[in-house]
C-alpha cells in the first residue's frame, strides 16, 4: 500500500472506534489519577459517533472526510479532548482538501498541520504532558521515513519509491507515539487538568498521549492489514 484512500481512512476510523471502546477502562484509569476520570468514556463515545455517521461523509474527498470527522469529535468528545481531537482532524482535512488519496508525503503534511493546530488550540508544547508528546514523535518519524531509502542498505532501483513505504513509515510512527506516551510518566504536567496537581502529576502516564498513541497504532494496523 502506497496511498490511503477515503475507504482506507474509513477502515482506520472503524478500527479506532473498536480500540477506544476496548481500551476505555484503561484510559479512564489513567485519567482518574491526574484528570477527571472521563477520558476513556469520552474517546469511546466520540469514535462510536464517528463510526455511526461515517456513511454520511464523503469518502471520495479525503479532506472533506477528515474535516467531517473533526466536527463529529468536536461535538461528541467531552472535556478538553473534544476541541483538541476535533482540531487535529479538521486541520488535517484542510491540508488534504480535494485529495482522493494520500501518499506518505501528503499524510505527513496532514498530520503536521493537525499537530500545529493542536499546539495552537491547547497552547501546548513537547514535554507539557499532553497528546502533543505522542504526536510530535510520530510526525518526526514520518518525516524521517520520507528521507529514508525504501530498503535500507540496498541500492535504489529505477522506478522504486525514494522513501520508505507508507506501511513501514506508519509502523515507525506508531512506535514513536507509544514511546512518547510512555515518556510522559515522569513529566510534571504544565497544561490541562493535570497541571493543577503540580509535582503530584509526575509518575502517571498521560491519558491524552495514550489515546493519541492508540489512534496512530490503529492507523498503522489498518495500513498493514
């Protein structure tokens, strides 16, 4: 697979809905330690709503599809996560406007645009103990894959892609996001509800970074299926 069409995006969102429902209790457990104990419920509700309404979205225009998903998440995911995930998808959709499919370069641009939107909306940076801590390393991994040879150590062949495959790149991005989520454990939160705890927020994994990691893992699994 070298591109993601609207059909692939829809399959990703279906898978993400299953994952958020399955991991709902885990995300809520993480949020109970440093938040409002509702992140798992909110994420499961939001992606269930996305799955329910996918049929009414335009699968032929990836940008329109992503923006539609963003609007659904904005209206159904409670707490701070609704605006952040809504912004992530809407900004990604804006970058993909009119596209029938996304190759690795286009997908990287979309996620980078989404990341920039999340940073603006949440006024968060890397190290603040938010979903940005998972999203930044994922985007960085995709950028690195763009400049990596298709087969490390092997000579390039005529007609071969100049960069790693989309499947491999997404697998690396998912791994990076997971590592980023785990790296939030020792951090002291500087944004969101967890920041009210000050030093007591250290020692706990951030639920937003974790749900972001789950979302990217779902995308990688869909691409590799």
